[in-house]
């Protein structure tokens, strides 16, 4: 008998021994008693909701320029949040997660900030967030919005300071040609901006509400739209 | 009830509107050429065309498809699809084949929009289609071959 056949024979023999020894009731079990619980998607713990301070909180600052800057700095809680910066990357690859890691699968920007032929953004991102049920522990939904796309490269925020971003979003060459009024409306009303507060299951939303964020922008504009030092 | 076109035929689906398109295609329609790999838009095995664009069917709720036209590997047609099929068989691209219907749907879409893709164009277009057998070199070659056959 060769070594392999011998091993196989022994395995069979021990299996038979086990079989005859096993109590019949044991066979009604689906899983071995020692097996861990079947895997289920974990319920992620809710990130603590960070609020935005209301405009009135800044009334005490007498100097208007300083007040304007302080209000803008408050909006920075949103602007610098990964949920916003992930789609304003400095390169040609969108980012994802709170750790701002490169998008997986490795998609690229493309001519229209909407991916490339064969792999456009809407290959995966539909008009709304889609819940993913029971597939994995860490991807609980695929984000979506009717206007899903990457911010153009001139609107890149990744790696910039709040002061730099402030100058950038006022600069019509780098903000899509928006007047200050249009910029404020964009912040307060735009649906894709609003996605940040409704990013789908498994993703931490940006602080506050879009309404509170919009109010801060209106107050910032009304106080002269001053920027923090870069 | 969702009404849509599947491979040119009117279809209806009256199950849970959140059912992923992949499940409708495979389980309800019994078209098993489209594969399940990950269920989370990470592998590309489930790629179909929706209104002419690539779409990962595993994360597309059927409710989104009201009035849309879906094409699967079973029915993809036209010049580009023929060129891809010829190029694929000529050099035997598939190994186990599991990922290939997704690869082909992406490749056809790429060629429809870019008839002469560079290596970089191909890599970017195919980046979301994973092949466990690593047939990437042959996939890229076959796409170039299909592109040159379309030139004539
Ligand atoms: S099964 Fe849809 S991308 Fe993997
Ligand atoms: S051919 Fe086997 S996974 Fe691609």
C-alpha cells in the first residue's frame, strides 16, 4: 500500500469510528456546537453627531472681520471633513472613507470628472444611496446622487488649509464662475453638497445640517466674506 | 411593479423593488451569463449595460430601472461586440471564465466610446473588473486586437 492510500484508508477508518460513536441526535444539528455564530453584518456604532454652532453664537465678536473669519472657520468643520474632501481630491483619483484612502476600485477622474469610457461614475453610483444587505461588514451602502461626480481639479481641497480653501471658493476662476451670492446658494441648496449630510448607511455625515451650514455662509457673506490667514 | 426592457424584450418584475438587478437577471429571468462575485461593486463580474452604459447589476435596485433598457452578455451585439468576441476567442482570453462576461461588457462599452484605446485607456476602463485568474495581459491584447479590426 502506498503512503497516500494508507493515509486515505486511515482517514476513512477514523471517520467510520466517529460515525458509529456519534449519537443520532447530533445529526439534527446544522453547525458544530463549537462553531462561531454565523457571520452577520455588524451594526456600526453611530458616530457622535457633531453640531454646527448657530450664527448667533458669533454675535459677541465685535470686530466684523474677525466675526466673518470665525464664522467661516465654523463652516470648516464641514469643508475639511473627509466626506467633502474625498470628492475634492488634489489628484485624479477620488478618495473614500474617513481615512481618505484612494477609491477602490481604482477609478480615475476622466475628461468630464465623471470617469472614463468603460468605467464612468454611474457604473456604480446611481441616483441615490443604495443599501447593501448582508454582503460585507464594512460596505453597508453604495453612495449615490443624480449629479454624482468629482469636483474639477481647480476646486481641489485636499491638502489645503482652510484659509486657502476660503480664497479658492471666492475666486471665480476656481469656483466654476460663481458670484458670492451663487456660491452661498450652492452651499445652502445644492443637492450634491447636501449628500454630505445624507451619505448613506455606514458613513459618517458631515456636522450639523445643510440649513445651519447655509445660514453660516449667509452670515459670512453679510460680514464681508473674510478669510482666515492661509 | 417595474417594467423594463431586457435584451430587447419587455419584462416586468413585481417582487421587492429593492431586489438587485443581478438577482432579477439570474433568478427571475434565468439568464446566468452574468455572474455574482462580490455583491458590493468591487469586482465587475455582474456588469451589464443599462441604456448603453456599463452598470454593476449587483448594486442596482430593480426599481431604478423603470423604463430602462438592459443588455446582458447573452444579447450584447453590434460591431464592437462582434469584434470583441472574435478577438477574445482568437487568443483564448478566458482561463476559468468566471469574470469574463463582466470583462466583455466593459470592453464593449470602452470600444463603443473610444475605438482606439491606449494601454492606459484600457487599464483605466477595466480597473473595476477583477480577474482571479489574472488574464489581464490577454484582455488588454484582445481589446487592442478588437480595436484594430474595427479600423477597417
Ligand atoms: S458582483 Fe457586482 S461588482 Fe462584484
Ligand atoms: S478567467 Fe478566471 S476569473 Fe477571470
